[in-house]
């Protein structure tokens, strides 16, 4: 059964961190494909300086052109309005009924999962892969497994238990939540947007094609 990763985000813009961690996850889970799924309107993010969905889509398309196992989906852009991940998960499960679909999220995003629409349903529908991510500011003294465990038990379901050999939170009836250790990439789209505003270089943080597109279109100024 083939594995398919669903990697949603604002991608405002896509950066080298996204590419590197997605490749780490793909390799560790031996996935056939990872779909990058840009949101039309993210419900949870401040929308200031949000580039047009078409521009964000185009930048992903350029960036992944050298990665045969990466693909892009415009399902959220076509749907218009607020982009709810639960609708996207249902769409892909229907589209690939014989594949195992995984939802891929960074630690920062997962730790807000209780604010997502129908969040409890994710844990019955799809295995989730949570990628480690360097914290913007050192707020927690817990290690990633401890941080995830305390969050899951407080906000999702007390019956999830950590299984160290598989680095996975397992539940007798519900879907597993994997903690995936990926290459620490201290890059964020926010930082890139700020650097552009300050007239500083972003060359080391985004693929050359994305940098070129940003300057050509005058994005994030
Ligand atoms: P912003 O700074 O605008 O909030 P971002 O860099 O977090 O953006 P998103 O498009 O929001 O980028 O990210 C999409 C997904 O990728 C989220 O689940 C996020 O946690 C994850 N992600 C982004 N950058 C990294 C990174 N450097 N390491 C691990 N996960 C990441």
C-alpha cells in the first residue's frame, strides 16, 4: 500500500526548511508522494502580507520541479474561502482510497490543533506526522516527546501512549501520531518576509527560483 503525505501550509513563501523537512519525512516513511497544499485563506494566521494564492502556488511549483516525489495540489485554492484541513483530508482519502494518507505538520502547528475545525475527527481519520521544529523562542524546557505527550493528553485524548521504539503515540482505537525528528531548519516564512522588508538577502533560505520570482513580482515589500 503506498504512502502519501499531505503537507498543508500557507507557504508565504515556500522556503528551504519546507523542502528539507518534507524530504526527511518522505524518506523516513518511504512515501511515494508528498503533496504540498497551499491554503487559500488560512483560518489561523494573521493575513497581513499574504501573497496572492496564485503567486504562492507558482513559487511551490518552481521549487519542487526537481523533486519527482513532490507534487502540488490546488484543492484548497479551488475550494476558495477559509481553508479547513479536515475538508482536504476527506478529499484525499476519497481520491486515493487504497493508499495510506498521512497528515504532515510542524510541531508549532500541531500544538494549536485544538483550534482547528473538527479537530477531534482528525484523530479518527488519518495518521498524523509531527515534525520537530526549532522553537522561535525557548518557551518550553520539555523535550519534543514530552511536549507532545502533555499536549495530546490535555487536549486530545488521555489514552494516547508514547511508544519509544516507533516514536509514536498510540491509542487502542484511534489513529497514531508520529513524532518525526527532522533536520533542524531555523527558517520561517515570517523571517523571510521581514528580511525582504529590510532589504536584506534571503538567498540562503529559499530556492533560487523562488527568490527570482519574489523580486520579479515585488512581493513582501
Ligand atoms: P510563517 O512564518 O508565515 O508562520 P512557516 O515558516 O511556519 O510560516 P507555513 O507555511 O506556515 O510556514 O508552514 C507549513 C507547515 O510547515 C507547518 O506545519 C509548519 O509547522 C511546517 N514548517 C515550516 N517550516 C518548518 C521548519 N523549518 N521545520 C519544521 N517544520 C516547518
